[in-house]
C-alpha cells in the first residue's frame, strides 16, 4: 500500500499547484495584454492613433477614463473585472485596428457610449476584454432644410437636443428623458420618450448608420444591406459591430408646448387616478403624453402614516388653451388647472423633465445644462420592466404599495409609460422592437440604494426579484415581455465562452424581441458567424440554432 500524504503535505501540494496555475494564468493574461498593445502599435504605424487615445491599465488616465461614464455604482467596486485597455477613438478609422488586434489576441470588445447600461455590459466582462469608449466620437451635424442630422454614437441625448435647438425651434427628436444617456445605446436598443405616442421610438426614426463590422469594414446603410440595418435599430448594436454614427429624421413640433406635473397621494385618490389613467392615457390624442412616477413615502417623511405619491407628468404638443378642454373631456378626474401648466419651447421641456418632473426646479435651468456629461447622485441600481395588456386592478396596486413601503424600496420608484397613438400603428416587425399594438403601457421599477457591501446589494436585488414575482399575474405572458434598454440579466444569459444554443438564448431573446428574435439570429449568422461580438445577452449566430 502506497504512503498516503499527510493533510499538511496534501494542502501544500494543492497550494503549489494552484499558485503555479494562477501564476501561469496571470502570465498568459499579461502576454495577451502586451500582444494586443504591440499589435495595435504595429497596425497604427500610419498615425491612426494618438498617445492620448490608448489607456492601458498602468496608465495615469486609466481609472479616470473608466470611471467617468459608469452610471451604476454596482460596477464601480475594486472587485469588478477591469479591461486590459480602454481605447477612446477620435475618428472611425481608428476602430478597425482594434477589432483586428482583439480578434488576433482572442480578446473581447465591449463598446460604451454613455454608460447607462444598467447591467454594465458595455464596460464589464468575465473574460479578457478591452473597451472602445466612444466618448470622443460626439459630433452632431444638423440639416434644417432636410430635417435630418448625423449624430456620432458617443454624443448624449442632451447634446443632441441642444444642437437641434441651436438650429431650429420647431424641430425635435423622439428619444429619452435623461440627457446624459449615450446615443449609441439609446438608438440601438429602441429609445422611449415623451414623443413616442406622436412619432414612435428613436429607432423608428433612423434613416442611415455607419458601422464597423467584424472584418473592420466601415459600412453605411447601402453597403451593410437592409437586414443588418434593420437589426441595429432596436436589436442592440453590440451584437453586430461598432456603430459609430446615425442619420436621423427630425420631427416637427410647435413653437410652444405645454408641460404639467400633478402630484397626488393615496389620501387624494391616487389609486383611482392611476386606474383611470390606465384606461385613458393610451387612447388620448397623440399630441398628449401623460406618464406616472410613483413611490413610497415613509412615516419619517410624511410625519404621519406612510403613503404613496403618484406624480402625473405630461407633455402636450400645443398651447394650454387647447390642452385644458381636452383634459376636461377625457381626464377631468385629474383636476389639472391652468396654474399647473407651463408653456415653453420643446427644448425647454427636455430640461423640465431632466431636472425633476416630480418637483420642478424653482428657476429654469440654462440650456447648457443639456451639454453636461456628468451625473450627480449616482446610486447602485437594479431595474425591472414589464408591459401591461390590460389594466392593473386596485387590489393589485394596493399589494404593490405594501412592497413599496419596505426599507429596500426607500429610494426606488415605479414608472408607467403610456403607449397607443403612433406606437400602435407601426408593425411589430418594422424594427426588432416588437412591443406595439397589443401593449397599453410599460411598467418599470428602478431599485436604487447607497450601501455598497455585497450582502447589502444582495438584499436590494432580492427585493427586486420579489417585486418581479409579484407582478407576474398582472403583465404580459408567453412571453413575459420586457424592454431591451432596461437590461436585466435575471431573465437569462449566454454562456461565458460564447457557445450558446439558440434554445438557451431564446429564453431571454423572445422577451426582448418577440418573433423578431429569429430574424436577429439569422442576421447575426450572416454578419458575425463566429460570434466575435458577444456578451451576456448578445444575439447568437444562426449556426447555434437547434432543430
């Protein structure tokens, strides 16, 4: 019988093996890092790159560049995986060498524009990766005569709104409320805002684009073909390449629009108003958008019993004299008066909603606020979104209120976004975004917290999952639809190595894209058959489909 090593000897042996393996892995990672930088240097001999565009981990600029566009502090910890290099190109021609060298060194690419990716997929990976940060690709060119604009993906919504207003007071673009959101993610995932009932989504109004594909080719709509052009307008750009710019169709708005915010607590019939809103808001004139924020107020805030505050916020494409009779006819229960309303330009309305639609600021913000890329009050975040196909009952709302009183929901809020109007007219297959005629409104919960310890985050994320379970009977089913730009990895993920079957990916894919998922898979198989552009929820190539 052979000698059995002692526990201490066995432990030492395992430690040595583990240490050697770890050292080998570290050396391999370091080698890959150096090989990538050497490759990039070689491929950039024609001065494609400048010294300040490449930020390796050991550079003085690395941390500041990485952290500047992180909008969810869940992914700002020391333990969060970091990229080997961050590239901040100043021209689209600088991107093909990055793709070539990443492929050559078996390195993933993550592409970031504004950093509002709620699951951090644009700047976090469990595999070896580099970031292409598009922050310097932010040029915006407005053509008033054609009512079009070319917008680079690193620009923000605020800067787009500002540049439109510089040229015209009667042109606008239907996109989101938050001015620091990056164009790249917003446009490629859909893009909801206060103009959606009149003009649809941001992605519905894109007429051309420029993308760098897996072969390093820079393609426009004509050269990429209609299938790929279809896929990147709502199907997520990161699955197909690096989208560097977009040509958009601007839309008409009046010289003056009207906004209002009306806050109602439970004691002021908030539940009855929310119920009435569910019936009315999707059927209103398409010039009128009314959304709802609601959240819990604790006893410490109210000085009495806890309550729910529902904030009805609205944009109307017209003056107050036209708005008030419309509300009196369709939604008199809300009790909107002339003093609740304010007339302003469309671009001023974007400031109004960006500042605080629940409690508008005492003084109007300067237009230059829209150019600010920094965002105060950052939190750790988790989001869940659903679509309603029928009104949510008073009893269901009351059960939801009970959850909103939990300590985990202290900084959280619910958003209810009405559809109808133009959203009901666009076919579900027009672009990958499928949530159209069958849906009355979107319901989205944002859970926010300050505690950064892992066990504290687990507590809030667990609460968000209990909320999601509670909402199951009251929202869409088969599939339970959700919005791609409200990214949620809880609904399913790909395998880390990229070898994900069609069946596995469809678990999350049909929730985001419905029947459009199959076409997205086919397009992916045509343009990126070896699945170079991948992440936890990227489209798999068609070759992975199982019969």
